[in-house]
C-alpha cells in the first residue's frame, strides 16, 4: 500500500473513503499497525499515560515525543506519521515553530498535531507557514482537561457554536486535517460537512471522515479506565498475563527450557576434570 500524503488524505475525504488512524509509540506496535494496513499513525502524548503510567498528558516533553517518534518511524516507514506537540511547546508562535521543527527534523515524522481552536489560530498558521503540515485537535483537548473541568464532552447545547468556530479557525490557519474529540455526533457531522479538510473522530460519532483510537485502549492493554467511545477489539492484556503465568509455572516445574532451547558443544568428557 502506498504511503499516504496530505493530498491523498484530502482525496479520501472527497471520495467518501474513511481514513483510519491509531496511536503507536514504539517500533513493534508501529510495525504491527503498518502490517495491518492502517492509513495513519499518531504518536500521541497519551503515551505519557498508557506507556509511562501518568494520570495526564501534561508531563510529556518534546524530547520524549521525538524519542518515541523515531522508533515509530523506523517500525512503520511506509505509513504517514503524525506526532503530538506536547503541553507547553505551543505557548507562542515562535516557540511552536522551534519545537515543531525539532520534532520533524529529529523524529522524521510527516506532520505535527496541535491542540486548540480559535486560541491557537496564530500558532497553527506560524507552523504551517514554516512548511510543517499540521493536524488540529479540538473538542476535548486532553492537555487542558484541568481548564475544561475534566474529561467531558465538548460542544453540548449552546456551546456547539464554539466548537464549530474552533474548527473553522483551524482550517483557516492552514491545518490539513482536524481531530474532533468527545463532540456530540450531530455536531461533528455538521463540522465534517462544513470543512474541506478531513475530520478524524474519537468519541465524535460516525459522521467524521475517519476515526482514531488509542492502541492500548482498543487492544485491552490499559486497565486504568476505558472511555465510553472505545470498542475493544482484543484483550491482549489478558493474553499477556496468561502467557507469563504459563512461563512462571513451566520454570517452577522445570518444564522450561527443554533440550531444543539449550546449547550443546560440551561433552561429559570435556567437563570431567573441571
Ligand atoms: O494523544 C492522543 O492519543 C490523542 C488522541 C486521543 C487523539 O491525542
């Protein structure tokens, strides 16, 4: 499958072909999702929670994002990779350009993702003007959950207009795609119809141009909590526990390793005088 580009992703929207995105944070998960045929990988700052065990994404740094991006790009060289700009890296247009440039040069990804709408319009524009493709992210923005009062659906009732204004601002700033997180389904359908750039939903219903899920959530690898919008396709965590339990039992019983797992090359004769 040919690697997607900002242009071919736009064509997918025009043709009504759904876009698939999933997070990956390391070489092995990236190579597996590429093998499965995913369109795009997100190196999300959710890694701070699902990989490093934190309670929020706030502590993720540009260095951490670059470290994981390098591994993902090595594992999935034929997949379009987007990396999150971490909290604090977009506090001014100049700072955002500096951090986005580092992520692109050192991480070797294809685009960066920036959380925020109207309030981040000048930041997104500066990064796009620096030649860096940007994916916007509006609705529930995990980096500002404290400000939003928790992990809550955004754009309910009269607040719908604010989320639409955010979407228009992100598109006007030059982003080539936008993530809509935890937005009422009717509203994200309307936004998807109004925008010319593709929308990728997470907890935003079925009317978006594509979907994104966190790898650990959809495969049963993270057990702290499960958002309502996740469908779990596998229970890999349970498989891992079962496999490790069998290994423990085999070692305790002396059933592992067998001869086929051991090395020869020394006879009793070789050892007799030792
Ligand atoms: O960091 C992340 O995984 C994300 C997704 C929730 C879209 O931003």
